[in-house]
C-alpha cells in the first residue's frame, strides 16, 4: 500500500450544520469539541467515518459530526454498529453511548460486542444520571442516590463500567475526563489505533441533574491527590508530590495504594497495559473508593486479539478463494444440488 | 415367490416412533426415493419440542407423514393409509387418525409389558380387539435387525438403532421405491464410520428382503409417476427453499447478504443453511439476542448489504422497536417470521398463523411495513426473492410470514432458470441531489416509488445523519413541526400502500361459483384440495389466495364483492377476516382452528359444503 495522502482536514470539517442543543454548561460540549479537534489526526476521509449512537443526551452526538451517522434506539448502538462494521471493514465505526444506554438497557449488547472484539470505538459518557428523562438514577449512580425516582435513596449497587468491560475481556479499556482535553485526546488516539473493540469511559458532568459528580477529579486543589494518571511502562505513583504509589501486596488478590516514602521502589507496580490476564486491569479498576480517591485514568488495558470483523472476513475470503464460476453459475449449481430428477416433456 | 402388484393413484404413509427412533430421517429418505420416481409429494413432519422426551411415552412420539400420488397433490394427506408404529406409544398417539382398513405395521419387539404400561395399555392391543378392522402386520423389527447384523462388527446398540432402516427397506419394497439414493445417502452420512454404513445398508436390505419373502405381505404396490411440467426437480422444504431464495436475492441484486439471527424453533434451519453459503458472500451472525440480530442486520443494510433477520413469533415481538427504526430510517430489511403456535412459548414445533396482526400492526406509532406469505414449501423460494425485491426497491422493512407447516413440509420443486429470476439490482446514491448541486437531501424521494436515496457510508460528499427522531421532509433534519410530522406519517403509509403488487387471481374453473374461499399462507394446499373435491362432486366454489398481505392487491375489493359469500379459513381466530371486514366492509365468514396442525382437506370440504347449502 502506498503512503496515505495527507487529507489536511481540520476540526471545522467535522462540524455539521446542525445547531448543538445540549444544556449550556454540559460536559458533552467539551467532549464534542475534543473529538472534532482530534478527528483530523486519524487522516481518514470523513465519508469513511460513522458515528452510531443509542438514546440519551450523549446519543445526540452523531447529529453534530459531519461524518456518516445514525442516532438509533435505546441501548442498541453496539448491535447496529456490529452489523455495519462486520460487513464494511473499510469503515471507522464509533459508538457514542451513555451510562443508561450502554449499561442498563443495552448492557447485553455492550458485553457481547466486547467479547467478540468487534472493531468498534465505544465512547461511554458516564454522568451517573439519566439526563434526557430529567433526572432518574442510573446504573452508575452511587448507592443511596436521591433522585426523582429514588426519593429516599437508590437501593441498588452501581456497575463499575471498566470492571464490567474487563469481565467481558475487552481488549482495550481506558478512562478519561471531559474537562481534560489533552488527556481525552490521548486516550482517543490510543483507542483509534487499536484493532478490535476499544472501550473508553469518559467522566462527563451533567450540570443540571448531577452537577459536580466528578468535581474532586477536576478541582486543582484535589485532582492531583485523587487521580492516578496511568502511563504504560511507568511506575504508578500519584499525588501532588508523588507521595502515593500502587503496590501488589504479596498474597493479596488486588492492588493497594501506599505511601511512596515508606515503599521500596521495586515494590511499586510498573504499569503494563499489555498484560494478557485481565485480572491486572481489573484490579486497577477496583482502586477508586466511593469518594473518587485513587481514580486511575488513561489506558488500563490494550492487548492484541484478532477482531471479530477480521475473522469473519477471513472466513468469507477463504470460502471465495476457490470460486471460479460467476455468481449466476454458482447459484444454478446450488439450486440443482442434492437429489434431483428430470421429467422430459 | 412372485407377488401380486397392485396399482394405486395415491398413498399416505405415516412413520411414527420414539423421538430417538430416527423417524424424521426415515420419512425424509422415503420421500427422496419417491421423488426420484417422479410421484408428486407432500410431507408433514410432526415432532415434540423436547429433543429426547422420556422414551416410550406419548409426548415423545415423533412422526413423519408422506403423501405421494400419480397426479398433482396439494396436501400431505388427511389420513394415513399406512401407519408404521415403532412402539406402543406411536400406535396409541396415531391410531385415531387412521381410517378403518388402513395397514398398520408394528414393531412387536417394543410391545413389552413395561412399554404398554407407559402409555396406559392394560393389555397388548395386538392381542385384543383394539385393532379389529385394521390390516395389522406384526413384525419383529428390532430383533430381525439385530439378527441381520449378527455377522457384522457393530455393537448391539448400534445394531438396534438401525431398525429404522429395516422399516425403510420394508416400505421401500412394499411401494416399489428406487433405493439407490438411500444407499448413497448412508455412505455419505456415515462416511467416517464404515461399519455403520455396512450395518444400515444391511438393515435396509434385510427389510426389503423380508417384504419379498414373508407371507404376511402378499401385495406390492406401485404408484406411477405424476404428470408434471418438464424440467429438473428436487424435493425441498420451506426453510431450505427460503434460504436459497435469500442466496438468490444476493446474487440477483449483486449485494452481500447479511443474516443476523438468534436460534429459535422453527427458524434455526435457515441460519444453519445460510451459514454454509459464504462463497456467495453471505455473512451469518448468531447474535446475542433477537434484538441484536435485527440490529446487526439493519446496520449491515445501512452499510449497503441486504440485511435479513430470521426468527419466529417471540423473536418478532422483541424486534418490534428495531422494525420501527427501520421504518423511520427507510432502509431495506427482510424479517422472516416462521410462525409457530403461541402465545408465549406456546407449542414451538407446531404450526399456526396467528402472527398476522403482529406483522401488520405490531409496532408503536404508525409504522407500516410490507408483508408477504408463501403458500407452499417451494413457494418460500420465490417469496424470499419477492420480499427482497420490495425491501430493496422501496427501502422498507418487509415481513415474510412463513409457518412451521411450510417450513418443515416438503414438495417437489421445479428448479427455475437463474436468468428467469427477477433482476434486483439497485443504485446507490453517488452524487448530491439538491438543486444547488452540492447539498445532499437524504429524504428527497423518488416520485415513482417514494423511496429515498440509499447513500451508503464511504460515499464522498453525501455524509449525512439519520435517526429515529422525526425528520423534516427532504433534508432529514430533526423536526418537531406538526405539519411535517403529519406529512411524513402519511407519506410512510403511502409508500407501502402504493407498492404495486400483482392482482389476486381467482380459481373458478366453471365461472359459476357463488362462494369464494379466501386464504393466505400455508392454508393454500388444504383449501385447494377441499375446493377440488367439491368441484368434482359438482359443487362450484372459487378459491383465491393472498400472497401480499400489505399492501393488498388492488383488485381484491372488487373480487370479494363479486361473490355472495366469502369464507376465510385461518389457523388463528380470524385475523385476516378482521382486516378484510374492516377494509372492504365484506361480511366474511371465518373458519378457524388452532390445534397446531394444518387444516385437513376433509374438514374444509365439510365446512364449505354447509356454506354452499345456505347460499
């Protein structure tokens, strides 16, 4: 293949002519701007990019991207995108979804897309609330959440989206935050380069129904002590002064946070996103507490496994490799296969 | 010893046994031998949903009925002339269907006290007068099979399992069937285990030779080939024909076929069949659920494939929301519903045609789709092509209503010439269609078909967004404008209603009938057979059959009004009759039955005779 021609696209090329209609101050604006600014980097012609979404505030996203796009039905975007991606491996297919869309009504499709490793880039905007339906608790809302539908507090335990994706053995799992454009784009870049399913959770603020849900991760005063910025190949330390680190205690099942000063350097875990066993990334996903302390962001896991699309296409290619007849000749042969008999007129 | 040979015009044989006795295979092979001979054929398999119900019990009985004749026939036959009963349960479950005088071949080895007790026989029906009036042929099928295989290197269990081939050999002798195709079949089926080829062939031959030598079978029968149009034929089930129709639709449209499906009885065989045809560019995906199956198919259609999903009633219920989306997106999609008895899980291996209301109306909002139904097993091929044609031409979901009876039943199929099949080629949009020459209007319609352009991703300059929100006419932008919604709803209805479909044809050979029988789907055979029988008795009756249920043929109202009485037999509680009454204000009489079995020609004949008396 020859060197691809630089398309010289800009963020403006990815803006559609539709008026953006999220609430003023919504975190979705920041994500949209970051995605539009990032897209030219892919150097993929706009016509070969498709955004498929479900239902919810975030799922209006495709209308604002000047690519191909489908705003589908609640929870079903991964299924629809699977059919598109498998039958059109030439396309770059992105799924935009929310916590209710992906984890509640569409939970089944999400985990099956991930286990199949369909070549989809799945962006889950997690605001821990149902916004479009005006403020009911979501499958990522914390226990006891007071909302319109849970006036005395929700009774159900939330999903940890990354733990769920890792349980489905997703080959790429990452997390980022709406307000940190540089970080968001770095995770998008890694996701786009990944062959197979890339699952990216984006913490997104709903300033109307769940304002400040991730405030500790954004406030300059707290964020450095709360966020663990994962870097492949680097020891996992964090805090304003690098005062915290992550270790794997001998005999334990998971990872724990310690004080760097009292921890021998060789005991600090060096982040490796390519660990084949999802247990490591799963342990990372379990670090945050209810108060959002110890929240890792970045690429948790990025491993290679043939995509569903490539396996299916491989089977088609192999089946057709030996075909020398025209389709019509093949069809005549197929119709006349098995036990036939002829009646002469 | 030379035996008498008697000529028959038609015979109905029912093979019945335990679900592990291989009755479906036995029936299938007998059918294939019969097809080779050139008889017309119609078959009816009938089996329990349980893969292995408790052995020897009534719920575990599996049967296969084959009707063959020297003239063209329309049904698998109302009542068997011959019953092969492999055990007491098979005898008890089927005896009520047999007319007096019928032949019964029983496997006496299975008539043990224990097996008799399992089905509530206090004494053996072979020893009392239960079977008086029938021609009973007691045969030790199991023991003779084991005896015939004594010299072979097979286990007793494998030898015993070959008893169905003994039965097949005996019946093949009785009806003078050519058996070469069965021997070839056994060689293929057991290619990896030569000892089983030898065992099954030996059992088959032992059965054949037994017929030839035993005194019990004094007569051998022949049924001459039927006069059928010249050409090459094969015997085919509805599910197989439907699968081939979808492959053919791919070839004739030049589009890849994408099937999204979730396993469900009785539709799974279509998924199995299509998964074999990757060399035609057919992709099959066994999805995680019914909703994903149709979602993936719709996604593939959006990308320029012929998206198909196959299921049965419970699956269609789950797919409703996605069908609605496809209505709004105006993309091609074929939804195959192989109907079974409902509601809920119902009777998954039994037939019914009670999903018509769901196909026509079972979605939220005004969500019209095209609906067509095949009338016989081989018609499933052409119905699949027709469904694809409508879906591709008019960019709409099409529901194809098959049912368990046509899906698993079989008949001879005159193979069509590939060149004679409809040309389904479509044109994708390639350039902007706006007046300014640069704008693309995804909902600017073709004035003839009312179809919108199919602009697939990958086409430069036509980037656009579609979705389930109401769209403005032409631009496809989100719109909440009241007048626009009213216009779009009416336009979506009109684009289905104005699809040209062939006029309905009336079969009324003498032209003097005053009563019209209107059917749809798989009732074609029994209705046709009943009408023929009445006409032969000098009672005029007209038959018309609906293949297109949405839109309906333009001449239907006029046809209905030209008869004094319209009778609509359906395997539901009157779903088509309700539509006909509502649409055409015709006082149609319903005749309804929901027993999980097709109508018999005889019951329709009796019913119609009553109607004729009263006009």
